[in-house]
């Protein structure tokens, strides 16, 4: 895959290293080629996807809940980056393409980091009157819910058993 490498200096002094493809889309230089090829294909076909972000060394999910479902679009301007566009919109947030550890379609997983890991999840009831259902990930409290069914749905979503909330 032919790509032009370049640096972009931000107003705060930080530098982002990009790779511009012949399509004009710019990806972070650390984005794996397999992810780039898949995102390029998804941008063309307009399929809805679910993105999982995480640590690309360990494969550990960051447990993102928001701005993770949509179709792949592209920004305008001199540096055209991939976007995640919700189904009822024409714009959306830029992808952290170099931090993607899994991509699901409605049919199933289409990319997954070799060490992908959500963590060990458990559900328990506590004494809190308003939010008695607690979700733990790797023995650390992650969220509380009013109803057991809400907690189970949340766990299913983070584990990838549920495409969208």
C-alpha cells in the first residue's frame, strides 16, 4: 500500500505523524495496515460498524460506551481523517484509528487485535437504594445501575455480545 508520510504540528506544539493514502485519507502512522485497508473498504460501502478502542500493545479495551457505533466517513480540509458518523448524521468524531483493537459489523467481528481483552466482568448487588446493581471489571467497580436488566445489557455491550445500546 503506497502512502505519503508527513508530520502535522498542532497549535499546542504536539506533532501527529500521518500517512496519506492515494485515496486522500490520512491515518496515524501507527495504524496497522490491516485496519487501514478495512476502514478504506468500510468508507466505500457505508456499512454500520462498532469500534472498540484500547491499548494496542496489550489488547485491553478502554470500555468506551459513546461514539463507537456508526459508518466510516471522512473529514474535509487538507488533512482528511476517518470519522465515525452516526446513522442519523452527516458528521462525527475523528477515529483514533491507531487505537482500534476490534471492529464489529452487525454480522460479527471483522477485525480483532490478537490479544483483545475486555476483562473479567461480574455483577453484584449492593446496599445503595438508588443504584443497587454494580458492574465490576477485573474486580474494580466500573458502573452502577438502578435495574439488573440495565446492568446486564451494559455488560453485554462492553463484551461485544450486543452491537449497540
